[in-house]
C-alpha cells in the first residue's frame, strides 16, 4: 500500500520542530536557483504545503497560517521539499507566481548586500511592482 | 573616509537578532547555486565572518563560535553576504572547500527529499567521504 505524505505522521515527526513548534524554511526558485526568502512552518503548515502543492507558512507576526500569495496572488508552486541532516531546516524548490516573492515588490527578499567599501547594507534589487499596487492602499 | 564592515556597529545593528541573539544563515554555493546548509550566527560570528572572509557560525549544540572547517578543513570562503527585507535572515554566497558541507560527508546538508509515493524522506545524495575519514575515529 502506498501512502501519500499527509496520510501518516511519520514524515512530520522526522522534522525537529523547535520549542515554538516551528522550523525555518528556505524557498529557492526552480529555474534561476535564486534563494527567494526564508520563512517558518509549523506542522500544519508543512502538511498543507504538501497537500496543496503551494507554500503555506506560519506567520510569526500574525500568529496564523499564511498561504503565501493569498492576497497578492504571488503563490509559490512547490516542486520539491527537502530536509537537512539534523532535521531542523527545510528547503523548498518553488516556481514563484508573478516573479515577486517579497512584500516590498522585489523579486526576492534578499535584496540587501553588504558592501565592503561603505560598510553598510545596500539595496541591489529593483522594486518590480509597488506594494500599494500589490496589496491595495 | 571609508569604513570596512567591522569598524562600526551600524551594519550589525541592522540585523534583527532573535531572543537568543541569533539569526538563521543560509549558505549557497557560488558556482552551482545549490543551497548547502542552514546554520546560525550571533553578532560576533557575523563580524568574524566578514573580517575573516570565511564562515563563522554559532554552534547551538556546542554553545560556542564555530569556524566551519576548523576540524575538517571544509571551510567556506564567503563571496557575498545578504540580508533579507525584515533583517531576520542572512544569505551567504560561498565557495565550499573540499566540496563537502555536511558533517555526514555529503556535498550538502539538504540530502533528504520528500517522496510523494512512499510518503517519506529519502536520502538522495551520496556520501563523498566517510565522516570517520573527515573527523578521525
């Protein structure tokens, strides 16, 4: 008998959830290989992600499940889920709808680069769409 | 006057350290684009990483700074450091000495892939070098 992930709990038990029941999750873009963002999942978020085939995170600021793209339409289609050696980090391979992962309207959240000359963080990725246009005023 | 990162504290203050004074750090391989691992840094670890040009993490299990490769020789040469939109995650672009990032002797720590058919995690990356040969018996 074959069991789809979600039927059983074993694959969820293999994750080393932290004291808050969360695990950090890296979203990497399938085609470009770019790391888009880091977010968090709880057990329910991971199960729903796998069932839905779209990234569902746990929003620590809002204290609830967050189906990414629920407002913006910028969902992440999940192609692969990986767990690391210690079981305490996940890696998703995703296709990013709209080409925008960041709430600032940028392609990715990692847009600040440390500059060795100025000694500060410099924004090095353009805003593709104004947040007001994504989320409304 | 130019200030190298490390001289001042402003760039370190920009990081949203968590309650334990840590931030999650993704190490991505420069050439392949593969995500090698996720680890943690405190303020001192990040400053030393930038000064040294090699990844220095905070080992949560050992409760001390961990200059990656100090035992194995598998240091990570850091080419770029990025901070995300909320300031609570870092992304390093690295060159992995020895081609082995994982303490299991694999290229990367994310070697367990969720299999939709079996419903479990499957190891999909080979051990390149036995841990005993890396760390000694």
